């Protein structure tokens, strides 16, 4: 006997099937295949930067899964946990980074898995390291910010330069500039005139310059002819220089300085009356005594000369007349006067 299915059962079956197909279709359109389990990974972010459920999870730009859920961390820190559903069976290293990045110019967000190099693979349910990539506008601002700062600085400098130039180029300054350029023009005219005068002078004295060149050539020829002699002279000078370099000049000058210093010390002591010679030279009384003794000796010798009988009782000396000291002084004065007159006569002759 055939089993008879009621109409109500059929309607209910088809309704459940339609609901299941609708659920599967909606999730499929979202990118979630409810018939495929895959692997689940988590990542924690301080800010999801506008990331929403069902956005793509990519590896090198290829979609390998979807974001299944986003919810707050249970520790009440405000951090957000992102649950990722991975359908591909591509091996993911344990140190892989889940980075939120902009996947389009309009700022659409997705998660890019930056694969690590660890040999250990991430297991189903593991939490991956997180990172956030700067948005396109942030990157542009980061690149443009230095240029903007430089442009602002340049505009400020230009504004300052224009202000200074405007204040500098007043009526008096412009007049000075005109006068300066006029002076420069006159200077170049004078230089041109001087050049013309110099050309004329060179033309007029060409013969003299030619003669000078001939003389220089003759001198050069003479130097060439006497090259051996010049070489010999330089060699002799070199030998003299070598001989002088071998002489210990410094030691010689040191000895001379030492001797001069010692002589200076001795003279200083003599002048100060130190030592026997110093006392002898600086004793005025001794000088006067010696002077008196010399005068007495001179008188004695003159007395012996004119009065020898006074000291020698020999008849050989002739008369026994005695000259007084005044007479002797007069006789010597007359003798010196005659000698002086004879010398002057000899010079006149």
C-alpha cells in the first residue's frame, strides 16, 4: 500500500526548503558558504577603522575568507575582536599579521593577512597579531605635509624679501642705482680708451720690444752656453751648504752665549766692586795714589835727566849746576813746542 503524503506536509517541506535556500543564498551573496566550515581566526584591534561584517580577508590581494563577526572584548577595555572565517586551506604561519587596510580609493576596508616566516602554523581558533595600515588620505597627508611646510616657509621668506625689497627700493635708492650704472658705463668707456692708448703705445714701441726680446734671447743663449759653469757653481754651493749643515752651529752659538754671559757676569762684579780687580778699579783713593806716584816718578826722572850730578858723583856728567823744578818744567815746555812746530812744518811740506 503506497504511503500517502498529506498536502500539509508537502507545503511545510517546501516552505522549510525555500527558507533554507533563501538563507544559503543570502549568505552566499555575502560571501559566506554555510555548507563549508573552514577555519576560524581572531584578531584584536584598538580601532577597526570602519571595518564591518562580511568584508573580505585577503592574502596578497586574493580573497581567502570573510569577516564573520565583530564584537567588543569582554575585558571592557573598548578593544574590538574580529572573527575571521577562512575557507581556503592555504597554510598560515603562527606569526602572520592581520592588517586592516584600504582596498579602494573610496576607503573600503578589508583585512590583509601578511604571512609570517614561522615554521609553526596557526591553529583553528588562534588569535593573530593585528596591525592597521594608514588610509590613502593619511598617506597622502604624510607625504604632502613636508612639502606644505616647505611651501609655507618659502612663501614667508618671499613675503619678507618682497617687504625688504619694497622698503629698500625707494626714490633715493633707485637714483643711486641709476648713478651706479652710469659710473659703470663711464668706467668701461675709460677702459676701452685705455686699451686703445695701450695698443697705440705698443705699436709705436714695437722696435723697442723687439730689441728687448732679442736681448732676452741673447741672455738665454748665454745661460745655455754657460750651463756647465752654472752647474759647477751650484754644485760648489751645495757642497758649502752640506758643510754648513754638518757644523754644529747651535752648539757653537750656545758656547758663545755662555762665554758672553760669563764675561758679562765678571764685568758686572767688577763694576760693583766685587773681587780684587773690582776693588782695584773702583777704589778712587788707589787711583789718586797711583796718579800721584806717576807724577812723582815723572818729576824724579826729569830731575835725574837735568841734575845727574845730584844722584851720581861722577865727573863724566860735566857741570855741577842744579836746575830747579820750575826751570825743568819750562825747558820741557819749550822742547814740546819745538817738536809740535816741526811736525806742523812737515805736514805743510
